C-alpha cells in the first residue's frame, strides 16, 4: 500500500504563527525557500501531527518548548491529509491538550475512526490510536520514522544502521544473540537440568522453579492427606459437642426455672417478713396516735389551770410567754438580747448588701469578663498592653512585607530580564559559544578567497606583451628573409620572445599555487560553515549583522548574570520569606486571640483594668462576708448561712431564737430569725421586757404548771419525733401511709405467688412446712447445678480436643486442594515451557545463519545496486556484517566509509536509506522527505540523484526541501497558502 501526503496545515507551530497549509502531489515535490524559512519545521510538524509533540519545555529537545510559536498564537494545532491506497484519511491534533482525531473520508464525509487524548510517552497510551497508526503507516515510532524516511542536513556519519531499523527490517524484537540469551535465561529460571536439555555444558547445582515446584507439590499433597484425617476427627468431635450442648441447654432451662423458683422463694420470704413488720408498725402507730391525743388533752388542761393565775391583762394562757426557756434570769436575758439584736441586725444588713454586690460582680465576671478568666497568663499580659503590642506587631508585619516585596521585585526584574534575553536571542540558541569567532574566521576566509581569485584573474593589459612578441617575431622573420646580415635585430627579437615565455611560465605557476590555496581556504570554509549550521549560507552583510547581535547577546548575558549575582543568596531570600510569614502569623495569631475580646469590648486595655478592679473588689467582699460568717461561729459558705439553724451559731443567735420561740415564732433558720427581728420595734421590745417582769412575779406559782406543760410537750415531741411527725396530724398521716404500705406489700406478695406457681400461699404460716419446701427446692437446684457443671467440664474437654484438631487442620482444605491442583497445572505448564524453550533455542540457533544470509545480504545487495547507480562506480559494493556494521569493497579491496570522500559518504548513506525503504515497501510505501541533504554533491552527482529521485517518484512520493533554485525542475512545486 502506497502512502501519499496530500496536505499539511500548521497553526502556531514554529515560524507558522498563523494557519499555513502546504499541498503536495504524487511523485517528486519540491519546496524552495530561503534559510530559516521553516522547511525543517514543516517536516517536524508533519511528524508531530502523527506521533504527538511532547510537553517538554527544553528548547533543545523535540517538544512544545521548541516548536510553540513565541507570539502567543490563537491556536497550537496541526492537520495532515493523506492517501493510503484508495482511502483518504486526515489526522487532526491539538498540540496544547494532546487531543487527536483520525478520520476517514466516507461518502464525501469525514468519519472519526479513533480519537481521544494521545500523549507521547504517557504511562497509559492511546492503544487504539497507536494500533491504527501502525496499520496505516507500518511504524508507530516518531524516532524510527525520522531515522528512516527523513533525510536532513548534514547527513549522518554512522557506520552502523540504527538498531530500530535493524529490528524493523529483520522482523525481530532484538538481536538474535539477545534472543538466545533470553531463551537460555528463561530455561535456567525453569529448571536446573539445562545440560540434559543440551542448552549448557552441564546441569546447574541449585533447584530452579520446576524442581522447587515438585517439592512443593509433594509437601502440599502430604498436607492434604493429613488435613483430611484431622478434619474427620474434627467432624466427630464437633457432632459430639453439638449433642452435649443441646443436652446442657435443656438442663440449663430446667436449672433456670428452679433458680427462678428459688429467687421467687427469697422474694416470698422477704415480702412475708415485710408484711409482718408493716402490721406491727401499724399497731404501734395506732397506739402512738391514741397516746398523742391524750398528751394534747393534758397540755390543754394544764394551760387552762395556768390561765387562772396569769395577770389580769392576759385573757388566754397562749398569750402568756414562756420565759422559762431563757434561763433563770429571763429579764436580764431579754434586756441583753435587745442590744445584741440591734448590733446583729445592723451587721446582717451589711452582710446582705455585700452578698448582693458580690453576686452582681460575679455575674459581670461570668459574663463578657469571663474571657479574661479563661485566658492564658501570657495572653493576659499581651491584653494588658494591647495597643502597644498591636502597634509593634503591625510595624513588624509591614516591615517584613516591605522587605519581601522588595526582594520579589528584584527577583521579578531578574526573571523578566532573563525572559527578555531568551526571547530576543532565541534564534541564536543553536549557535556555539564561539560563534562570533567563527563568523570572523569565515569573513577572513572569504576575503582571502577573493584576493586569491583576483590574483588568478588576468589583468586588462595582458595583451600588450603578446602583441609585442608577435610583432617582433613577425618583423624578425621578415628581415631574416631579406636582410640576413641584420643579425643584431634577430637577436633582439629572440631575446624578447624568450623573456615573454619566461613570464608566462611564472604566471602559470602562480595560478597553480593560487588554485591550491583556494582549495585549502574552501576546506577551512566548509569546516566553519558546518559549525555555523543554518547560518552558514548567509551573505557577508547578514553575517556582519549576526556578529553584532552575538556581541549584543554577550553584553546582555553579562547584564543578566550581574542581576542574578546581585540577588541575595538563597538562604537570605528564604529567611526574608520566613520572616514575613512569621510576622504575619504572629500578627494574625494575636488578632485571632484578641477577636473574642474585640467583639465584647471597644477598649481592651480599659476592660482589662476594669476586670482586675472587679477581681479586687470581689476578693474584698468575699473576705468581708466570710469574716461575718466566721464571727457567727461556723465555716459554711456565705449563701448557706441563711439556711442554718440559729442553734448551730454562736451567741446571740441561740438566745434570740429562744426568745422568738417564747412568742411562738418558729425561727428555724438564720434568715427567718433575722426577718422576725426586723419586724420587732422598740414598743415590742418594751412589751417583751414587761412580760419578762410579769413572768418573774408569777414564776413561783406557775413554775410547777409550766414544768408539767413542758414535760407533756417534751413527751409529745418525743413521741412525734420517734415516728417522724411534726404534729398529731402528721402522725395520723404516717399511720395512714403504714396501712397503705401493708396493703401494697400484700399485693406484691400475692403477685410473686402468682408468678411462681408452687410457692406457698399467704395463709401458710407453719414453719415446718415452709422449711421442708425450701430444703426440697434447694436440693433440686443444687443437683441441677452439679449436672450443669459436669456437662460444662465435659464440653470444655471436648473443646480442647477440638482446638488441638483445628490447630492441626488447615484454615481452608478446599483452598489447599485448589493449591494442589494449581501446582500440578503449573508443573505441566512449566514442563511444556521447558520443552518449548528447548525447541525454540535449537530452532533459533539454526535460523541464525539463514537470517544472516537473507535480510543482510538482501539489504546489502539492494544498497549496492543503488550505490553503484548513483556513483557510477560498478566495482564498488556495500557489505553488512552480522552486527549491521557498514563496509565497502572496491575492486575486491575492503574500504572503510571514513576513507571515502564526504560526497561519496553522502551517496552511501542515501543508498542505504533508499534500500531500507524498498525493503520496507513490501507492506507500506511511505514518502521520503529530503531536507537539503545534497550540500556536498557536485553537478554530476546532483544530475544522477535527480534522475534517481524521478525514478523513485514513480512508485513513492518524494518531498525535497531546499533553498537552492537548481532543484526547481526536479518535480512539482509545493503549494503554500
């Protein structure tokens, strides 16, 4: 199948910023353009469309860094149209994102056959696209494509064919020796008996995969047999365990019933005892209620009798205060209590005010000001000087940011200068460092060659000596024929002629020397031009301009280097960045910590001082109230003081509480006592003093009755206290509760009997029967427990046996058997591989000679025919040894390619390329792309290669890229739009 490139379109690729299309015809195509006009870029673009453009930024490598247009093009893409046999295809590729689409023209419409992302050298290649390219072109490697069907300048000088081309020609993936070594290595990896196979001189010592596999098969087989025996024992043990566990489950259920019955018996006895106790307490409370009512009646009677001896203004015994509780001198006690109450009430009001103020302060401290309480000490120190610290951190942050920005500007200036330098002198990147010296040398060589040519060229007066010599010789002949005696004239003419001949001999020698000098200068010039590359063919004006640009590049490079050296060292730049980040972090961290305070306070320092002042005030108030509490003879919290009984406090609290009790005011807490005292005015205190005086007057007569009343009260209080009641009404409630509790216990008792059938009823009170029932139930429960223990021990022993058997058995016998089958199959596969490797090794060894005498001879014969045709030397032959090293024989004598002239070596290289292409043309005939490869060819050679290309163009497309106009008639001109 023949391949023809129809058109190539490039956008943003190399010199082609805008969309540029090249159209080609079958046969020989010629594209003529000046140097640096993009001819080589065209060939690179065609290869990039097919095989992709790597994303490398290295401008020296084949990739986007080298071929992406510098002027920021709108598109970076390419399109290739080609004819493959009778089918027409096109490849669309976006170099920017590596998207590719391979389409075929069907019924005048393009249909995609394969597409997607195709990255050169990617770990996950687009296999469908690469397979299609291989089917179409026969080559899926850009390097192999360029090495085979692209001929550039200067032509390579290698004396060995590209290894990839060797593989492509021979159809092998590697050299046959590598293949034999690979087969032998595979065989050695499989078996140690390579000597018996005839692959090595003797067997190896250590087992290889096959022998190790045999050992493993034996081991696994024994393990399978042992495991099967163990699993049988394990199965029997498991069945016995299952039976015992079922029996134990039945026993456990029966035991559970008995234990529940036993537990119910315990509840039965407990409820029976509680019910008995409840009935007893009910009886005791009934007696206590009757006795309390009797004592209450006695107290009323005695008060009535006491009322008869009370002063006339006391109409009721209840109005007569009982000052007996105040001691033997109630009048003195009341008078002293009056003064103490006055002082205590004042202190109490101060205490309450301090508590209220303390609660207010603590409420504020627990509010917004709790932020200060929760803060760390270091943060508190910072908040105390918030404004100064914030100003310092802002200053440090601003300074660090300014230093960093100043450094970034320096770095940016340096980078921009470097980028400007790279952009301005990018076209000079391929020139060597001594390019300026080479240009000077070339200009000097050109000047010398001009001077040599001027010396060689004859001057305008060169005809004078010749004319004079001819005239003298003619005159001499005339006079000799007539005047023999004029011998002096003849001598003069003869001398003149001799001198002229000598001058001509000297001039010829000078011309010969000049020609030799020109040849030497031309050789030197070619060496210089080879180093200058694509700039070698520029005229002297362009070379002068190029030299000036090189000087400018040197000065600009010095400026770039100076700016780079002016930058601080890397560690200093890193320190500046770290300092900026540290300052930012410190400032942001400080603000972040202070953020809660800023939300609550507008002035943090003032808020801090307020918080400290409140702490000091709260501490003083706590000390004040605590001191008041301590003076009252207790160590409780201030808030608890108000709930304490006055009897537990120091004087005068017990006395004042007793005085309040005299007037039937029950001051059970300090707070109620102080509330009562707050309501006593001076008139009341005077009345109390008068009552105390009256009590003293009637004390003797009423002492006995009061003592009796007190005794009755104490007995009644003791009776009430014994049953947890404050008065007779509460005692009656206690009796009612006891009666209800007895009823509830009886109900619970009856529920237990109902829940556990078999328990005695509530009417069973015979101790003998109850004891007998309990003994029988306990004996049956004990028997079931012993049986459960015995079964548990039996099961435990069997579980131990089961665990031992499980320890011997594999985790998965099926997996072990599967492993045995896999190993057996693997052994068969390895044995087959061993036999196949032996056969392959033997067959490949036998095929080596056939390979050497087929492909190499065919390639050498084909290349020799082409070499002879384009050189015109039929006695020359090209030879290839087994390593594809190139050799030449001339008239039976071996000649190294290095001994040939440059032009002949170029012809040799072209011959090999054409021969390789012919050998590869069996399946796919790809076009040839020639990029000005005939620099060292004379007119004769050019005429021969032109004819040869015309012949090749009949069966294969050829594209010739050049700047030389003499190739214009070689083929069809390419159309560029």
